[in-house]
């Protein structure tokens, strides 16, 4: 019998961030999903097809390391395979947030990386790269996302789909998807004014290093 206290605070955090995702205009309907993992390979993930305002902590299922639901009555998000691969791929990943935010999704549909025309791209790396297309919910989509993010980035676009970010915590991953959307929107608006200026590579190196130090100092 699994205690209902298992990953309690993580399930509360997912419920809260689902609502924040709607409030911040990062998604519409039931698109997008959020997960948190623990040191034993368990993962709590938002449920499939529920309206975000209705998701309570008890509605967030917990899966064990084999992907079996061990707590909760709801069906896990259809993207649980992609989330699992991102948690397993890197030791520093504890939270994953996937959205269909409007400007980032537009770049994803154009198959275009978000260029480094605002310094806040440092949340992700020297750009926001694009993973090639695969059908939603498939392991292939998870593989493409994990390969594209690699060790170098903390987020990527998913071609013809949306964006996904990883962080040490769900709060960190959430902040990063907000920055991805901001950088996409900013580049789009700047391109309407003229030719957006990309930051030079040495400055990007410097920014990414500074950001890594900032992260470690809390
Ligand atoms: Zn999606």
C-alpha cells in the first residue's frame, strides 16, 4: 500500500503550476504537462485531459521507475514517456514543464530556433534549439527532445508542437518556459521593427557562465 503522502509536496507543486501555466498564458485548453521526479526514479506528472483549474494534488498520479502508476486514480499525461526520458537523461533534472505557448509554438511550427537577440536566452543556452518532428506521446519525441537539450541547454522547441524545459525543480523549469516564450515574442516583435541584433558568441559564453554561477549561488 502506497501512502498518500508519497511525493505530496511535489504533487501540490504540480497542481499549483498547472494553474500558473494558464494564468501566464502559456497554454490553452488541456495542452502541456508538468512533472517532478525523486531520487528513487519515481515521477509525479499532471493527469491526462483534465482542465487545469480542476487539477488538485490528489489528481496527480505517481509512477514508479518502471512507469507503472503506484498512486492516484487518474491517467498520467500522454507525454509521460518524454518526461521520463528527460528526468533519466540528466542527474540535475528534477522538474520538467511542457507548454504550447503561442510565440514559442509559432517558432516551432516554422522549424526555427529562437536566436540570441535578448540576453535572457541565457536561461536556456546560446539559443533555443528545435527538436525534429515526432508524433505527440511517442518515445521518439522523447528521444528527440533529450538529444536536442543534451547537456548544453535547459529547453528546446518541439517542431510543429511547442516547447519543453528542464530544471532542478519544477519552479526552475517553469521560469525557463516563461523565458522561452518571452524570447520568442521579443524576437518576433523586434523582427517587425527591423533586423534584430544577435548577441556575439563571446558575450553569449560570458552570459551562460554568469547564469550558471548565479544558479549555483541560489
Ligand atoms: Zn504537447
